[in-house]
């Protein structure tokens, strides 16, 4: 469908990347290969959550970010990838 070099793009990122997924999200399987491509990637799977956790339970997502990145400085950029196509 899309002809995008996602692997090359992900592996070129030099910033911290946080991958977040619900435990029961069907797209969760795509996060582990994506994390393997990231130089500074981490992953958090939220228990007992499904897809669209940012819409269905935004407080849980916010709490994860607060715990993992308690202080975000101006020189650090945080990107949350909820879905990898």
C-alpha cells in the first residue's frame, strides 16, 4: 500500500523514542521489530488495555510518560509512536 522506507527512517533517528501499546492491541506485534531498529528506543506495554489507549484511557498513557520521563529537558525530544504501519 505504502512504499515508505520505514526501517531506514527508524534506524536514522538519533532521539529517544518511546513506543507505547496496549497489551491487547493487535498492532503490538509490530512494535518489537520497530524497537530493534531504534538506536534509543524503549517500549512500554500497558496491561489490560487494547487499541486506541490514548483515546480510551488517556490518563494511563500520561501516567506512563510521567514515570518513564520524569523530567524532559529542552534538549531531549520525546516521540510516542502508537502505531507502526
